[in-house]
C-alpha cells in the first residue's frame, strides 16, 4: 500500500565523461570567466540622457507649436505659390 506522506523522489542524473582533461576544464573556466567580466552591461546613463533630451525637445516644440505652424505655412506658401 502507498504511504500518502512519503513522496517519490525523482531519479538523479549522473554523467560520467569518458575523456576528462582537468587542464582543459580549467582553461575553459578561466576563459568563460574572462568573457563574462568583459561582457558586463554598461551603465544606463546614456539612455537616460537621450530620453531626457528627447523630452526637453518635445516640450519646447509643444510650447512653440503656433510659431512653428506659422513658419511652416509661410514656407509652404512660398514653395507652392499659395
């Protein structure tokens, strides 16, 4: 009879390589460690600066939209004979 309190444990995976070179393993570990250190993420400050500048430009355009529209209409009138 099954005991409801006893859980069945999954079988463990055990891999034993046929050819193992400890020196090669150490070289691989050092190489991966060095690559991981080189590939550190950069700071997000440049993204923050770009977004902040974009918001400032959008705000200035919003404040001066009437003047921009008047100048665009004047340029359009000159170009298209209006």
